[in-house]
């Protein structure tokens, strides 16, 4: 038995066990480093602070509030148009007693680990080489863009270069937000901020793996049903990845004629399950042009397009096509479900915020990097010169990612008192119904949001990018807070299903005029915080609703 265990563990699984332990440590490091919640405070890395202003309310709407059927808790009223299942699971864990940072970071670590493991096994299955699989994971974790050029512009090579990289606190390039061409979306910050993204990507890679592996023999009926259910559940898990999965099925339908009927059956089952979710989520209230070529390329021309993607993809622009040429015909097919995402992301816009198409390119890069890794392993085997060249190429394929890793590791924190230390939040939690809606006094980390209540209008960018009409709602906020006629104000509050009003003097809402005396005279004040000069008014008794 001892010899059998030794043979089982060392000969076949030892390498993967060690590798996955390293990947788990890496995953836990970046997730637990960027969010902590000690002693009833929220310590959020500055680079994640803005995104978490939507993440925390969504989690808390399930753990401390009552958000069924789900609404977007920072835009109360209409059905939720944002994929919420990951955060629902986090909320359930917190509701069961697990501290919010442990709940979120644990699921985030598992999701990111599963993504790297899925990349490893897909690359290994396709190319039959551990070296390709390991390189594919490395290229994913440490992006190969040319953003390092920007770093060395401000940090010229010298004796202190290594120290400057290790102590770096700023991403080399954060386009389009800093005016540079290399996008902000290739470094690991995208996964520490959008915690649900890695798990969704892992599911996409798993789907590609399963279909590739079974393309010759096909699936049993149970597997067909299982895959259909798996994909069909994804609109609520991650809407964009659901669309990508259907797109991948379409590609597989074309390139694997032997299993076309089975792929069609998987798609039918998936759609039957997904359609009710899609109907519930709706299509959004903003009219944006679907056809919008060029992604973030400024002044779209062929030259600018090539220049933009060369800077953003780095040497993968050359090595991925080379790997494709060197691969066998069966191996080449695996690039197509990834390549179509690159094409779609460059042609269409599915959100008011064009930049959110990065989701297509993140997945495309995973596939492209597998072929780049394959090309490097072939080059390595050719000659001594090939080995030297491979070493140089490996450096340029990872140096930007290494440089951009340290701003995450060295990031400082924004510290926010959690509801236990926030008197207004604690009052709201104990004295208002769990399904209440608040006309909030602040866009970010509002006391009602921390207590799990829905707010009328959080930071507009989040809701706007999800397809809600934030301009119309902001006009309503201004009408209510500047109101002078109680009947009209009460009518508007009833129409918008607002239960409580928060008013802070002076207000934190820009371009909003608050008629403080009107609310003091006409509305029932149930809470006042002297330190914040924050009042909470009850709507139902004040308006006799």
C-alpha cells in the first residue's frame, strides 16, 4: 500500500500538487492583500476602492438586507441587470457568520485558482506538454503588453532598477484613464477589483476543455443535459460570459461536424433555462449603438488599430500566430472560440461604457498566450541560439506583468468604519425593514448600503454602465430634495417606492440643492447624528402612505 501511494502521488501528481499549491498561495495573496475587515472596519486597497463601492452594497443586500427578487441595490426599483450570483454566495456566507472579508476573499481565491488550473489543463490537453501549460499560466498572470516602456520612461535603467520595481506603487500604463494607449485591463487589478470575473472565465475555459476533449467521441445524454444546464445558469452568474459561451458553441458547431447535433442540443437546453433570466434582467434603458468598431483605438485607421493592439498584446502578436502555424490541425481549432471574442470585442459595444469590452480581450489573451507558449517551447528545442532567444522573449513577455504586480502588493488602504462602528448604519440595521429603500445622502459607501438596504442612486457610473437611466433618476433626486410642495414630494416618493430619506447638511451630492427647512417642517425625523449632521426621515408616516 505504501509503494502504491508513493507511485500514485509522486510519479503522476507530485508536479501538479506543488504547482497548484504555489498557485493557491499566489491567489490568496492578491485577494487577501486587497481587502480586509478587521475590528469592524473595511480596509480596501486604494486601487479597488471605487469598484468595491458597488461590490459591498451588493453583498450586504443579501447578507443584511432582503433583496429578493433581486434589484441592483445602488439603483433600487427595477429588476437587477447585473450578474449577482457570486455576490449572493458571499452574502450567504456572511449571513452564516463568516466575516465579510473572509467570505469574499475565500471565494475570490477559489475562483482565481480555478481559472489558473483550467488554463493549465486546457493547454496541457491541447499541446500535451507541461511546459506549454506552465508558460500559459505564467503569461496569464504576468501580462505581456508593452506597458513596461512607460515604466522605464520614468525609471531609467540603472543600479536602482530592481528596487524601483519592487517598491513601485503605480501601474505603468492605465489607459484610457491616464491618457496612455496600453489598457488598464491586462494586469491583475482587473481580478482583484472584479472578484466574480475569474470564476466565470474558469467556467468558459472548462467548457472549451470539455468540448475539445470529447470532440471525437461525443457526449452521453447526461453530459449533454449537464452542459446545457451549466451554460443556462450563467446569465445570473456572468451575463457577458454566458454570451461568450453561446458564441463558443457556435464556433464548435462549425469546426466539429461530428458532434453538431450534440452541440445544438446543449445550446437548446441552455437557452431554455437562460431565457427567463434574460427576460427578468431586461435589455437596459439606454440606447447605445451596437456596431461600434475599434474598441478604444483613437481615430480608427488600420495603422492605429495595429499600433494599439501591438502595444497591448506585446510579442503575442507575433508568437501566437507562429504557434498556430507550428501546431497540428487539431490543435489549431482551439484558437477559434478565443479569436472570435477578439473580433466581436472590436466590432460591437454591449454597454454604454465601451471599455467594458475588455472582458472579451482578457479571454482572447488566454487562448492566444497558449499558442505563444507553444511557439516558445518549439524555439527552445531548436538550438542553443533558440534557447537564448527564448530566454529574451520570455523576459519581454512577462516584465510588464511583473512590474504591475508590485503596485497591487504595495497598495495602501482606504479605511471605512463598517456598520458596527457607523452609528447611522447601526440605527438603520436595527430600526428599518430589511427590504427598505433609502434616498441616500452619499453616492459611495452610504450608511444604508453598509446596512444592506437598497439606495435610490449610488455612484452613477456603475448603474449607467449596467444600462440604467441615471440621468433621469438624478433629476428626480434634485426634484425631491429641492421640493417645496409636500403633496408633490410625497407623490414622487410614493411613485419611486422610497421608504426613508437621508439628508446631510451640507449635502455631499454635487449640483443638488436641498430644502432643509422643508423636510424639517414636514417630515418625521427618526434619527439625527450630531457628528455628521445627518438626519433620517420616515416617508410612510410623513406622507400618510
